[in-house]
C-alpha cells in the first residue's frame, strides 16, 4: 500500500502538469488557427501515440525486466515537453510538444502498470488502481485550476510555464521512490497467506493472452470510438463563446474531481462483482455529446461531469482488469496491446467527432449513440462468454 500511495503522489504531480496543460490545449491550438477537425486529429493522434507506442515499451519491459529506467525516462520526456509549450511560436511546434507529452506516457505506462499490478496482488486490484487514480486526479484537479488562474492573469504561456515547478517535483519524488523500492516485483512473490500467486492465462507454466483478454479489448475499443477527447469539447466552448476562456480549465478540473470519485467507486465495485460493473460505461459515454456540445452553460457543466465519471471508470477498472486477464510475465505486453487497441479506436473516434462538429452537433450525437449501442451489445456478448477477469463465473 505504501508503494501504491507513493506512486500515487508521483502520478498526482504528473497529472498536475499534463492535465493542467491538456485542459487548455484545444483553445490554445485554436489561437494558432487550428480548426475543430484539426484539434480532434491532433489530440486523437496524441492519444494514439500514448497508447500505440506501448506496443514497443510493453514488450521491452517484459524482456528487460527493468521497469524503473523505462518509467523514469517516460516521466522525464513528459515533464520537459509540457513547460516548453510556453515558448512555442508556430502551430507545428506546439503539435510536436503536445504529441511528445503523450509519447512520454507511452514510454512509462506499461512499466508503471506492471509495478503497480505486482504491488496490488494482495490488497485488491480494483482498490489499488482506484487509489492510484484518485491520487492521480487530485493533481488533475489542482493543475487546471492553477492554469486557469495563470490564463486569467496573463494568458496561455504563463499557464504552461508555471507547470515547470510540479514537473521538477514529480521527478524528485520518483527518484526517491526508486531508491526506497528498487524491486517492486517482489510484492507478487507470495500473497498475504503465503501462497504463490497465479493469474488467469497461465496454463502449464506457459504464459498466453487469452480469448477473454481479446474480447475485453474489443469492447473497450468500441466504447472509445464514441468518446471525444476533452480538447474537442473545450474547442467548442472556446469558438462558440459558451464560457469565458479562463473557465474552461475550471470545468476540466471539476471533471477530474468526478473522475477521482468515480474511480474509487468503480474499483470497489470491480473487487466485488468483477467486470459486470462496466455496463454503465457505454451509457455514460452516450449522453456526453448531447450535453457537452450544448450552448447552455448548465448542460455543459453536467456533460463535463459525466465525461469525468466515464474517464474514472476507464482509468481504474479497465487497468485493474488487464492485470487480472494477463499473466505476470506478459503484463508489459498485455498493457501495451490493450493500450494500442484503445488508442487506435480513440484516434478514429476523436477525428470523426471533430470532423462531424463542422457538420452538426446532431451528427455527433447520432454517431456516439450508435457507437455506444454497439459497444453495449459487445459487452453483453463478452459477459456471456464465460469467466470474468478474476476467474469467477459470470452471471447475466
């Protein structure tokens, strides 16, 4: 638990930095002349990079069995890229930094996930990943609020520049944690009762990725096809003048607060009923566009909070489930593959929603509703297929 909480502090400082930046990336790109389609494409590409490149960093983690250097390198890339947004002068420079920040996440995430999965083996994976996400989102709440204050005082550049302080702090805390816990994989050697651990997918001592893992990945991809990045939502708020510019990161901070609460609740449910709790995810995602692309301020706020709740489920339960669906020696690869599927789907969905925004909001609502309906049907088919991620028989 100390390791989980310690990494939560690192993640919280990291989220202070990159979620603070992401809260205004859409409007910031608009100041360089980017269209809604361009914002959707850039931010969707960023998410795809953050997830697709895990196909490399995940197997690398498995082969080297050295998650710490990979994790530290990934954090360093992100913590350098974000403050540099303050000095970008041309659109292409800003785009490179936005995608570079996401690349840092791609480098570190599988290695970080394998360490947290090991540390969570005896305390409940839903609980551990939920705590991690809640601490994560504490930084994601504070960061956008600080950026909002800086934008109100002096504009976007000051907002990005001030993020250099928590960026440096995150690297210091990460280095301390590395010194205190150099071998986190040892947490999974035995469980609390002294028995050797065994995960779904290991049969006869030969690790493999199960059909359940692939079915779960397919369901996740379908949900992301109909899920917009916040940057597209923020773009709408900026160009339609729905709220003042400085209020956009405040809305994002509120969404991150809901994300933290939803993560804790979702993690608690996962430890008790398994993946059945994910049935709410397509439903939440389906109603976001009708609310968030409104010009009614109250509806926009509600939509942002629902968006945050869906993200909380994504970031906690989905990561916990991958840890249970994949054998320990293949977790880096499992996280990488899962993230790649997730990322390609989010890129396609974000680009489509950005392009549809230039057509009509109604088109976005129809597209999202259809995508989430298909996802829901896929989810029921997945549940009907057999055991859940933790080896329990699924009951519809």
